[in-house]
C-alpha cells in the first residue's frame, strides 16, 4: 500500500528524521494561508499523488510570495500526473540545495533481507542513473538479526559523504530510517532527494513509503490512509464476492475456474499474440448468480472486446456449467463475443447444450485461444 509524501513525512518526523515544515492543502486559498502560517520566505508547492516523477511533470514548483504560491497551487491542483489527478498539494519550506543524495531501504528478494540503496547521484534522474551508470548506486544488505548497527550506519554514511561532520549527521538518519522500516512493516522507505543544504544540514525533502499489505492489520493507523484507485476498488469488490481478480489492461476478458488454469489461460493468450484484460478465478461452482457477477465485472471494463470462458469440469459437471451459463446470459445483455471452452466431466453434453447459441464454442484450449485472440484483433 502506498501513502502520500505528506503522510510519509509525518511518519518520518515521528522517528526523528529531518523533514521540512509543511501543510497539506486542497485549494489555492488554503495554500496561501499555509504559506502565511508557516511564515516562509520561499516555499515549494508539491503535487500529492501516488506516483513518482512529479518534479519532471511540473508538479513541484518554488514560490517566494503569496501570488506565486497561489498561481502554483492553481496550476498543480487538478493536474494529471501519470493518470492520477492532483487533489492535494503540499506547501513546504523550501531549502537551499547544495547537493542531492538518494537513500532507500527495501526488501531484497535475492538476499531475502532488507537492503540499503545509496547514491551520491540522487534527485530526479535516479532512474536514469540506475539504468546507465548502475555503479553509482551502492547496495548494502542488512542482516535482520543484527539490524542497523552503528558500524553499518557509519559504513553506509561514508559511501555518501567524505566529511566527518556530514557522516555524523547521516548516521542517525540511517538508524532511524531502518527502525521505521522494520517497525512499520514497510516494503520501501525512500528519501530522494536527501539534500545537503547550503547551510550544511541534511534534510529529507521527499519521502516515499510503501507498506506490506499483509501486515496492515498490525497498523490500523496506516491502514486508514488507504486510498484505493478505481482498479483497486474493483479488485476489493471482486474479493468480497469470492473471486480473485486482477486487472491487467488488455482486451480479452477471462473467466476461468481455478487459479492454475487462469494462469495457463493468460499464458496462452500471450503466446497467440493477444492481451489478457484480467486474471479472474471464479472458483469451483457453476452457480448462475456467480457467473452473472463475474460477467458484470468483466463487462464493466471498457477495454474488454472478447470474453474467453475456460472451464475445467471436475466435480462441477460441464453440462451443469453450460446450463448455468445459459441461465446467466438470460440476465446479461451484451454484444461482446464470447468464446467458451469446456472440458472434463460431461464435456460433450455441455458443448451440445451451447451449440447454436450465441456462444462461440471451442473444441480445445488452443482453439479457444486462437479464436479469442483473432476476435480481439478484428474489433
Ligand atoms: P519527485 O519528482 O516526485 O521525486 O519530487 P521531489 O519531491 O523529489 O522533488 C523534485 C525536485 O524538486 C527535487 O529533486 C529538487 O531538485 C526540487 N525541490 C524539491 N523541494 C525543493 C526545495 O525545497 N528547494 C529547492 N531548491 N528545490 C526543491
Ligand atoms: Mn523525489
């Protein structure tokens, strides 16, 4: 789960990390009031959205009087950044940057440990640095049974700074960031950039955190910050109805019984050159109501051009499934072509029931895949 910069900064502050003073605002008037309240000469107005790259998108702007702050807030509120509409801005104390550093702790799958990532080339181009000059990014695996010892924090600090006074400032930042990472069950805690100001103090001017969804039950205060995207809302609704559903953005809607078969169906669609719209496991029954709910879910996705139903009849018999489908499609009104593949117990009977209806009955998994991909390209 992601949180906004202002929320991450408030968690950072509670762990003694050096963040700037800031106020979150929803209107240009609020932004001006915040600027006055903070009593700042220079302030930065920043879009609060669940994505990075705000600076490059024009979502971070410096202002040094009320009029400028108002103009920036007006320009940034309502802006679209990578598909997210800005409904809040952060007005925060601007700092005089001497240099920008990158620092993060994440869970490294390879070592199965928390890992510290550091770079002297922090700032808005870190993705490019990672791609083109990966040697500029230091990685330190942290032994979770030992944690962030003083020794390790110093070793890390020396990777970023040469000057002893700066190293001394950085050590508690490493220790506190690690403490927060562990205690809050984060999967990522990132400061980019961590800046050295012209006055010689270290400041975290950006903050990013993501949390392990499976541990949110331990952190009701964080769980409360959840702001689902339209997709996540749909996935939750599906879960409440007993489906496992993941949107994938393609044009072939899939309705499958069993997670393994659903995975194989997506692989097959890809293999034949198509794009699955989703992963959907409807579970084991042929219950028409369940099929209706699943179809509603698929048809609500405007990218879906074809629906591919792939059912393996084990205990659920194919003729029952076929009857269930006919029943369900009395309720569902759609012009979208539906390809169906039924196999397993009573498959011949099942297919016979569907012959001559508006279902496009496939004879094998490969046939179904080809048909669905072809139809998705015709339309
Ligand atoms: P991101 O692009 O979404 O990662 O947003 P950041 O919060 O990292 O801001 C992007 C860039 O804006 C930073 O790398 C800085 O160069 C600049 N910036 C942000 N805050 C300040 C500030 O207080 N003073 C100055 N001078 N620049 C800032
Ligand atoms: Mn940043």
